[in-house]
């Protein structure tokens, strides 16, 4: 947004200039009124700000501010007098003097780059219109150029984390519409504190400090976050860098020695690879699992994605993003989930061999834009599930052996009651397995196990029906033969 700031004479509020509006400088009935200077003409000069482009996502393009002189005593830009009835393009920092006395100003462009998250089409359109009038830009992805994050309610997304790290305010979209109204009525801008959106994260409560905190900018100082997945690195590395840390992508091709992963300050981010991810090559799964096993042998743990967000929110890495520390999940679980005091397994150390995927994807309702929501409630459930999975691991292995025996004997017509009971017992344990090592098996796998149980009963049912039908046919045939003889 362009501003005209007084640098001489009585103290006054700066004049803010909306785009597409002609601001007349004069001593009577003018947009920019200068009354106490006799060298000011009634219609002294005209200031206009306009975009030369329509794509507001190009943050390097700012509105062009022009000035036209119509005065008797002249208008001066950087002490040079303009020619009457001519226009000149102003740049930020230029000094403008109207008349020959003390009506001196400086023009400045104040960057305004609003990044929106989780807005519907209607709110997005209204936001774009307001930002256009204010001479700013709207973008969908967070960058270091962003000045505001716009949300209806605060959800802990990667954009939220970046905004907190950069010390940028999080506001409702209505803030900018009110800002436009304030400029039009020549009033002071609205207070940001009155437009902070409510926090919509039951898992972490509503008492989160969203204000600018300098310590957040160095929260990851001295830490190197190692990513084993390119997509994960692309999504989260910016947050690490904004927090003063460094991010590095390690792949099978540029594999490092085991000592690299155990270096103090190194945090290996949990990939969360599971057996259901068919697009992930087996070699990569094996490579990732070998790193997880190596960390476990050295008494270290991988860092779940959610802990990056937790460290920023609570402004500490003592319990979060520390490979040697036990994970401390200071979260509230929503009803009917158990509270932390009831969840005794939360403080247990995560087993590296059991990937804990703590991230879900939330549509951003913007053009091909997806924002990442760090679901902390889900994190609690999965950590609990990992402990339950350890408890039943041996049981699952024994059950798997029994299942293999069942497949061998499935060709026989007779199915023993013992085998059926074993299958039912295995089915009852399967939810634990879904949440544990194989927690990502989808509904198709779940349904396949269910159908496999039903299949044991279906052949016997069909056979009994065929036998009953055969007996009925024989009975009817005997009846007709007897009637014919009579």
C-alpha cells in the first residue's frame, strides 16, 4: 500500500492511498487537504496508484504511483520542480513538496502479501478485492515475503507454523475489508487484536500464544532435520529454515554413515512408510527401516512431523524435536478420546520400527492448493496404538502361523470348529494390527479379511442347500411314481 507521510509541519497521520482512486491535493474540498499553506492551489496536484497487471500473485509487481501537477506555485519531487500539467512516476522514498513552504511529504510503499488458508470461494473473492484496493497481493503458498496469514479459524497447518516462525499476524479475512473502509473514511486502521480468528484445535486447547515472539525465529537453531522423503522435505523444510535450523534430504543414492544420524543436533524425521504404500519401492522401505532400526539401537528415536509444529507452538525443544528425549504430548484429547492422565502409554518411547504418521491432509479450498494439517489428536491415538501393537506382536505372529495352516487345509470339505474359532480370534485382533505395524492397511484389506472369514461358511451353506434340494427332488420323484402306479 502506498502512503504519503508528512516530514515537515505539524504531526499528522499518513495518507493511505487505495488503488484506482484519484487523490486531489488542495486547500479546499480535497482528498488530501492542506489548509495552512497559501502556496497551495485549490486543485494543486493529483496522486493515483494503479496496478499494471491483473495477476496479484506476482509479488515483485507493485502498483504504479503517479503524480500530476496542476498548481500555480509548483510541485517538487526530490527538490526538482515538475512541469505543469505533466505526470511523473514516483518511487518509494521520493520526497514531494507541494508549494513553496513546509508542505513536505515522503512516499513509501508498505508491502502487503496475504497468504490465505482454508477459505471458501466467496471469502477468497472478497479477500482478493480488498487486497487489490489496498495495493497488495494474495498468494496460496507461504513465502518469506508474506505479511499476513488469513484464516476463518486457526488450524495448525504448515502455513500456521510458518506464520508463527516469521512473526506475522494471523487474521480473519474481514480485517482487510474493514481496513479499506477505514481508509475511505480517513480513520485509523482497525486493530489486528480485534480480528484474530478463534483456534479450532481441540487437541491442543485454545490458549495458544499467536503473537509475535522473537524466540520462535531461533527455535531450531543448531539443529539439522534430516528428511528421508523428497515430498516431506519440500513440505516441511521451509518451516525448519524459518526457525533458524537447517534441512537436508538424504536418499538411497547419497546414503550417509550411521554416525551421521547420531550426531548431536541431528533429527531424523519419521517418514511413516507402511506396507500399504504400493508406490514406495521395497528397496526404499527396507532402507528406511534399516535407519529406524539403527536409531533404536543407539537409543534414539525419529521425530514425528507433528513435533515440529508442537515445538513452534509451545516455543520449546526440550520435549519436542529431541531424539534422546521421551516424547511429551501436552495435548488435550477430544471426547470421547481418553485424557492424557488416562493414556499411560503416551510417554512411552516410540519404537522406530513402527512408523508413526502424524500428518493428515486438509483441502485448502483454493486453486489446486493443499495445506497440511498437523492432527495432534491422531498422534495420541497412534502412539497408543504402537504400544498396543508391541503387546500383541507375538500373538499376531502365532495367529499368522495358524492362518497359513488354515489355507493348506482349506481344500478339505470339512472345517473344524477349532479352525473357525482361530479365524474369529484373529479377526478380533486385526484392528490392533491396523493401528500398529500395518496400521495403514486400508478398508479393502480389512474387507478382504472379513470376506475370507465368511468364505469358510459359504461352501458349507451351499453344499447343505444342494443336499436339501436333492432330497426334495428324490422325494417328489418317488411321490409321482407312486401316483402313477395307482
